[in-house]
C-alpha cells in the first residue's frame, strides 16, 4: 500500500445474464440467512447473511451461477435486479480494512456456473447442492465443482431422525444424488454433515416455508478475518531534484483526494480538479491534477513544477515526503494549501488530517476536527414531494424576476442572479487590503465554512473571519502566507466547495494565490463583481439573460418603493473590458409602477455584459446578460439521465453539472419544465453561454391526455389531441431561447392498449377479435398468443402480427400528430424520442415505423460488458439500415455506469464504425463518480472535435442482407431471435464482413435485390408471401439459414461466413479475427475505424481492397503509419480503437488567406485550402480558433469544420466593441495535427 496508512473499502460484482425475458418468479436470487436460504426479491443491502455464498438460479431451466467468498471478510450483500436488461448483479461489499505501509490484504473468490439444480440449499468450494423432500424420501442433488468422494450423514427435524452415513461420488461438472427413505411425515429442516479428507461441513437446511419453521434459526458465526499479509517496507519514491521548471507558463500540480467526500461530481463542485477548473481560462497556467491514487507517479517530476497545491489530499499520504517537500519549497517553489473535509484538523476524527504537515504550515492545528460548518439556509415555505426514492423536502421560493413560485430541493442552493446566501454567517474581513493576493477582491461578500487554527510566528495574515461573541478575543485567520527559504507558502482555510464554486471571485483569488506562491509578480484582473441587491428600482429581464447577436433584449425597470414621483432612469450596458457600449434614458411616470426598455444587441461582441440602471439620488439596480452565438451540434454528444439531478431545474448544483458536462458534450438533457416544482431559465442561459443546446423533456407524451384518457388509450383522437396540446403548452416560449435544441417526447413510451375502443377499431381494421390481454408482464412473456415458443397455426400467427401492427400504428398516430404540430410551432427544434432495442412489437415498437414521424432514430443499447460486441455489431447495423431507409440520422445511447471503461470504449468504437450521427451515454447522477465518467472525457471531446466529419461521412453500401423480421419482433420477447442475429454478425465480423438488415418490407418491394446475399439468422415462422419472395431470391442469389431457422427455403444453405467471404470481398482485411476494421467514405477519400477486441496490445497489418493509399494517419494523434502497397501496419492497445484516414495524397501544409479590412461593421473572409487534394472530392476535418489581442480565445468566432473538396471559406464579422490590436487565427489540420496561423490587425 505504498508508504501511507490508508483505509480501503472493496466491492465485487458478478453480472448474470438470462436468455429470454427476466422473470422474477423464475430467476431466483438466493442467499443464506438466519431463517435458511431465502429469495432476495428487492434491491437493498443485507448484513444478515450467515454464509459466504450467493446464487442466482433459473428455476425453470435448472441452471445458474454461484459465487463464494470469504465469509470472515464480508460486510454486506446485494442482488441488483435489472429486468429491462435481463440481468442480475450479484454484489458483495467487503468489511473495510486499514492498511499500514508494507501490509497487503488478500482474499479468495470463486464463481461457477452449474446445471441440474432448480434451487440451491448450500454451496462450498467443491460442490453446490440442493436438498428436497420428495414423496417419502429426502433427495440430495449435488453439482460437482471438483471431483471426489464424500461421506454424508445427518438428521431430519423435527424428531431428530438420523440419516444413515452414505458415500457420495462427485464428478466435476456433473450431477450426483443420494436419497434417504424418511416416510411421509413432513421434514421441516435437516442438518447435514459432509466430509472429505480435511474438509468437513456442518450444514443446516430448511425445507418448508419460513412461516412453518418458527423454531429453525441459523446463528451467524463470529467472523475471524484472516491477518493482513506483511511484506517488505516499500521504498520511498525518489524525487529528482535535477528536473527543473520549464517554459514561461506557471506549471502547477494539484493534489486532491479521490473519494466521494471530495464532492467530485455528485454535485459537480469539482472536488478533484477545482484548481484546474478555476484556472481554465487563464493562459499563463498549466495545471496537472493528481489524486491520492496517482500522486506517486507525479512525485518524481516534482521539480518540474513551480507550484504544488494540496487540495484535500490525505496528510498521511504525504507524511513520508515532508522533508522532501520542505526542501523543494525552500529551493524557490510555491506551496498552496486549501481547506476542506480532509484538510488541516479535518471534519471527522475518523478521517485523515494534516497534523503531519506541520513543518510546512504557517498555522498551527489546535484540535481535530477543527472544521466550522456554516450552512446557508433557504428561506420559504417547506413542503414534501413524493419521488421514486421516497419523500424529499423542497422550499417554495419566488424568483426576483417572476411572480410564480416554484420548489427547490431544501439541500440545494438556488442560482438567482443575486447570491445573498453566499454571505450568510460570519464573513471574511481583509486585514491587508493592499496585498497583491487580496487587492480589490470582495472577501467580505463570502461567509464560508472554515478551519479554526492559530497563526505561527513569522506568518502574515491577509484576511481573517469577522469576530463573534464566541471568538471576540481570538483572531481566526482565513488567508495566511509565509516565506520558507526562497519559496513561499499560502494557506486558504475556507473549505466550502458549494460557496467557493458559486462565488464569482474564486477563480481570480486562486490565480493570485498560485502566482504569488510561484514568486512571480501578480498581474491582477478586475474580479467579477457580485450582482448587488437592488435599491429603490429593479431591472427585470423576464427570466432570459442570453441573447443572440442581432436580437433585441426587452427589460422592465420596476419601482420598489411606495414613493410616487417621476423618475429619470439611466440604463448603461458595459462589456467585459469595462467599456460602456450603449446607454439610454427611460422615464418612469409618477403614476406607473414600471417602465419598459429594449437593448439592441445588433453590433456587439460575444460575451457577458453588465447592465446598470441608476436614478439620481441613489436608486440603483445591476444585472447581467450575455450575447451568444447560435448553438451548433452537428454531431450531438450528451449524457442521458444525468443532465441534472432528480430535481432538474436551476440550482447551483445543476449549473455546476452543466459546466462539467460542457467540457465534453454539446447537448444537455433536462426535463421537468412544468411548474410549480421546476425552474430552468437560468440553466438555459448558462447552457447558451457554454455553447450547449438543451434537449427538453417534461413527461411521457404516452402518459398525457385528458383526465379520463386511460379509458381510451393512445390512438383515441381525444387522447392524441390533448396530449399534443399539453406538450405544446409546456414548450411555449422555450423554443425562442438560444439554447433550445430539441424536444424529447418519450422514453420507451408504450402503446400497449386493450380498451373497448381498441377492440372496436381492431375488429373494423382486421376483421378479428382482439383477445383479452395478459394481466402481468410475466403472463405476457409466457403468453402462447403473444410469445409462442414454436410456430403456430396461420390464424394465431396472423393474430399476433395484427396485434403488433395495431399497437405500432397507435404509437405512429400519436407521434405523427405531435411531430406535425411541434414542427409548425417550433420549426428550429429537433423532435425525437427514445426506445430500447428490446422494446417489443406488442408495445408498438417497430424501428422502421416508430421513428418515421420523428427527426432521428434514438435507441439505447446496453451490452453487459466488453464481451457484448456481437450485440453491438448486430444492433448498430439494424439501426443504420433503418435510418438509411428513413433518410434520417441515428443516435445511440450507450451504457456507461453499467459498464467498465473497456466496455464503454467497445461501444464507442463499434458505433463510430457504424456511422452513427450522435452519441449519448446512459447515466445517473451517482454514476458521475465512477471511473467510467472520467475515462470517457477524452473520447467525448474527440466527438466534438471531429463532429462535422462524423455527421457527414458514410458507410459504404453492403452486399449482404440479414433478415430482421417483423414476424419475430412481433412478440413480447424476441431475445432468441436477437441471439441468432448476434451469432451471424459475430461470424461475419470475424471474416472482415459487415451487413445491412432488411425487413419483410424490403422483400416485398424488391429493394432486397440490390444485395448479393441474404441471411436468415433465426426465423421460426414467416408469412407465406415473404417465404415466396425469399424463395425467388434464392433462385438467383445465395440464401443462408442460421442453425435454428425453421423456415424451409429451397436451395438455401447453412450459414457459412467463410463461404460468403469467398464471394464478397471485404473493403478492409486484418489477419486477427478479433480486430474489426470498418470502412467509411467521403467522396474519393477513405476513412476507417479499427478496433482491437483482444485483451492484449497487437500490431496489425490492415489491407485495403483495390485502393493504394499514399498516407495513412491516426486522426486523433496525427501519427503516420508506414504504408506498403495497399497495407498499413497499425498498433492497437487492448480493447481500444483508432480513427484512421487512408488518403490518396500526402497532405501539404494548409494555406490560410485573409481578405478584407477588419473594422467595426465589416467582415473579413478567411479562405483555407489543401493544395495536395487536387481535384479529388471529399471532406477533411479542421479546427479554427480565433484569439483576441490579449490572447484569449473567442468562442463565438471559433469552430470545428470540414473542408469540402480541399477548400473552406468563412467570414468573421467584427463589431464595434471587439478590441483593437492584432487578432490571431489558428487553423489546425485535424488529420496531421499541423497548424497554420494568420494575423489580422484591427
């Protein structure tokens, strides 16, 4: 465990996937408790287990999984039931342990699949067994995990009836049995003894329901954890003093704790990277972030940094290096220490603190804990609302701009333009107002939680907490500095993540502390001022503060006093550089409560503006607006499910999450627009400033309608009309916001409907009676009508198809009506909905039909692990094919928190190879704390970087068609059909082939004849005319049947991917069957996605068909690979991919020309060209970044793009308050990563 003492908590998970629909009556999670083996039928943690095993059993098929761990080391157990994905997760939590240097914790785990048992009575390392009372005998059935001879004895209860000793021969992988005649007298429980060599097990087993065996109890054995293993003391990491500070920028290493206590992202308050976050827009800093788990990899390079920031990292981790750190600071470096739950004396005596850092500190830790919490309190009426997790307390508040109250969670801070709650409690007062760290910073506007410490002699107090009755005689420092040799130390004892994140002057304060600690001169920027409370009058922008350039921003000046006199109001607009760019005079009549004005934003620079309204005599109001460019999302990237929290309105935490998401996504998924429990206006403004679009969702449109809509579900005209109008009413006015991107209608909304109205329409439409529906999900899954296990008669078959067709048409009617109305009302917004790939046709979900009225196909697919690659290959092909037929883009929602980083990367690369047009990750608020979240950041950022190319390249047409039959999808469970589909696609990909999918419609309209081969993966029954069409196809071209296909096609062959490859040559080939290379094209230019499914790195030679590249590049890195003929040799990391460009030319340096005079009101035209492309058609990606004379990047003028046929031309419209000086345009070739600059004097 390195050199630091540390507490460690571990958990282990096993995911069990079932064929077919998950059925809680069949798929049984079993665990031993005090009352014997019971079914754990709900998702909660248990500590009442009495043995170290858990099992999941398919009681119908008699197979399952058993896991066995060390009982003495275990703390809690959980079965995580996931019916929607056919999964159950078996989860164990180990008892936390504390490891000292040189100690090692060890455990042993076993997991095994068994067959032949429909229940489990006990599990041991060598065998799994089940004891039953059948007729007049006790029957013991055992599945062998190891072979061996066992002596078995015991007694049956009640009556202590002896079970004579027997020998049981156990063979690994097989079932063995014993039985004891016991008579018909009921056995309630039995005690078995199993013995083999040194192994002896005493096992009590209950045989009747718990209610009938009140006397049966199993006492939990006292746990006796194994001792920690002692090893040699690890060596200290060597810190290389010869590595020196480099470059003109200030290099900063920030060290934080990696645990949840640091508020990493649960509230998105940047507990692990807040220093980098606060300095992100300052070009003079270069920040690396380490956590306690990664610090040791940074320490050897410590001397290459100017400043070390210790931001909540556990003190015991640094304890072995105190002398090294002291020497490092004394050599002329800077040390900054920030407050927090684990800093200084800490917040909990059970958690680490910084007492061991005493030689470095300018303050003395007086006690532990020493953390003083000042929690802001929301004022207002408190109410409780029911949510999925129970009741939650809300506070009813009213926005300063509005009159309608809304509810905010009591534990969250609202995010109004004013932040009065920041100063609730004891505030900071500046002691040295001219010190460069504190000059002009309004520390008095902050009342944070802090650490109570004493100042050491020789230290300088810059600021302290205001005195209180309890501390009047004692100064409590908050900002302290100290010289240490040639270096400097700064401590800021405020540890309030919430307030420091919201306080607008935190970034400037952090920048000054770091700069001063580095020894360089502090160059102060004027810190952003807080919006003060209005005096006498109030500016009201009517809940909208983000505007497009060219719009007019209406506002109202409201009178706040009872005085009735005429007022002359001066309104000024001031930009980020302090320039006044507009002024107007308004007259507020004596008999009026308010007057209106309009700000013309036609010729203003992008950015934030301060609006000041003043009246002679002291009345004053200040507000803030922003001029933003239009939101662009060529290739949408989003997190579905974690746009916000359960409450999805505007609070400090929701704004913080938007900040976090804006670093790697361009669309925010949010919902609950309906009053009174939601307010999203500031959130929309914030997203617009960050360049993010917002995908709106309030409720399922399938659950909307008139008050009595459930009597006439989905397709009834009254239901459709009312539901559409409700959506329109909810969206009213939101469409005009710059952040508005789209409308989300439903998440897996169902049209499953069997009302009297449905029966009437069904009879008229099909001439058949609609049957009475099954009452439960389980009955639907087992229904011989909706989900028959084998082919049925023609009438039953037709009934099932008609039922699915009817439900699909119902959903189509609802979505069509909604899409038509929404497009008329809100023409610029995307209209979409989401369905899971396993949503059944009986609920109305046919992919070609349900998305027909919508603007795209949006589907979620969640493979259980990296090994679910065949599921992705098949389903992505189905979506791509359906989207191509609909002439619409398809977006994917992939698994994130349900997977590990390798599994998430697999989905990412396979989807890119399928030419998807947008990517979302399914998530939850909690998942933001997972390692998957951070692992995905660079991958999502690349989607944003290459979005214009990803949205436009194409997948070449395949010559192979695989039948994805409506006749199979028209079931409540078609997982067996999917299984056959996965097998076919897995074999095709292993042979460098990919396929499209077709349905019966393409067989009927003849478009299937465009393909050279047709595959039926697993088809039990098809309509007669479809069989005739396939038979006709087989007379001319090959037809292949999967092993479980029961449809007879004359001349068809068994499926054989190797034979198909002999007929159809792949676009790319790779020797390794686990390396998939998918072609993508743009005109004459070729691209490819290569993915390595192997758990080891590989060097692979990839060969193109009939195409000789001149240059092959990795687009992400600009790395060029050696080319020989049609082949290139590429290195691929385990479970990793590459985005490759196969170019018929060697890219030359880009040429950038600027034409025109850059003056206010005039545009310059920038032309970019790639001369080497010649007359070849196609798209090449590039990035354009525009920098103002002060070096800051201007987001409104910067963008990602593609050159079309080697050329790109675009204007930059300068406005009156763009600063004068030399502007810089930097164009990056995103193939070679080479850059070209052009200067534009203004």
